[in-house]
């Protein structure tokens, strides 16, 4: 797998037009986090340095081909004193595969509060996938640059009224640039990883076909993607071949740094041997 620096390095073709490169992958479709991360990078390159992205909302329209580059077209919808808005369309073979709106805000002052971070074991007490035989499951081989550690049910407190829950510690293994914008774009890439897997927790023996349908992400506080982050995930509902998932992301100090909501395809799998099924959640 390529480094996140390579993945997020886009080629500028023309003003507001960018191209993302292709990378070897076990996936049959382009990873949604890659498309979202690259789309956000293209939007960031069209706003002033005083603006910080605070939210994005994206739709995965068509499956991407991982062997083909993606072109990103940026529309400058608004440039104001406090907010700027961009719309990005990812295109392959002349057709849109992804569309995203991103909002940027200059830092301001206001009220402050947040949820309390759940009580979980420290990530160091959990096994590193690099220590597993053959590097672990296909999930870990696909994203070997990431240190992803699923918290066992018996080592965390669960809410009794929630239908499906899981918690995951994660970080990028290598040191990343200090630029906060780079960490934000890295998290956009990472936020699509493992989240749909929370819907599978009550259905461990059911074979499903999964794919991201839409994705919303809010950036709340500064953080580093190369330091431990806790992804607190729930799936409040699944039916009619779709699953709704949501996540809160905390840093090691307990600060809530981001929030995520995603709906995904979650229908019974007609081909139980497909590779993508094994990549839905780490094993």
C-alpha cells in the first residue's frame, strides 16, 4: 500500500481541476476513503490559508475502478468573510463516481462542551497486526501503514440500549507532516475505514455485500492522525439492505476531535467469496 503522503498528493491539471493517482489494492472498487480524502485535498487547494475545513458531506455515486485515476473538478460556490464553500466532483471514464460539499470557516470564539470519552483499555494492551501470522487478515494487509486495533467487547463498557457498537484504536504508523490540514485530509481517508463494520457486530455469521453510500464528517478540534485516536462507533439501524452508522473520534487526552455519520449498502451477499466482505471490519 502506498503512503498516505503519496495518496493525498494530487496533480494540478488546470485551475480547480486535479488528478489523483492509482495504487495497488486488494479491493475490487476504489476505497471510499481514498476518494473522499483526495476530494478534500482538491477543495483545500482552492481556499485561503485562513480557512479551516469544518465539515464535508459526500455521496458515492458509482463504484470507482482502482486501476484508473480519478479527476476532481472543484466548484467555488461561495467565498465570504467567515465561510467558504466548495463542491467537488470525482470523475472516472467521463462519469461522476463521487460528489462532495465542503465548508470552510475562519477560527472564532464561542461556547464549548463535548461528550465524555468512553472508558476503554489502552491501545498498547491490544495486539499489533504486525505480530499476527502472515500480517493478519486481508484488512490489515490492505492497510498495513495503519495501526488499527479493535477493542474486544469484554474490554470496554457498552451502552445497553444501543443496537450495535464497536470501538477501534487507530493511528498512522509513520510520522506525518506537522501541517494540521494534512492531518484533517488523512482523517477523511481513515474515517471510511471500519465504520460500516459496526453494523456487522450483531450479525457475525451473516455474509453481506457492503459499500459506502454517503459520508458526512465534522472536524471539531485539532489532532494528529499519527497519534492514537479512539473511533467510538455505533449502528443505530439497519434494514432494507442499508445500514446507518455513526462515530465519535477522540484523541488520547479525551478530546472529541471529529464526528462521522455514514450510510452503507448492507445487503445479503450473493457471492460469499468476494474479497470486499473480508475488509468490512478488522478480524
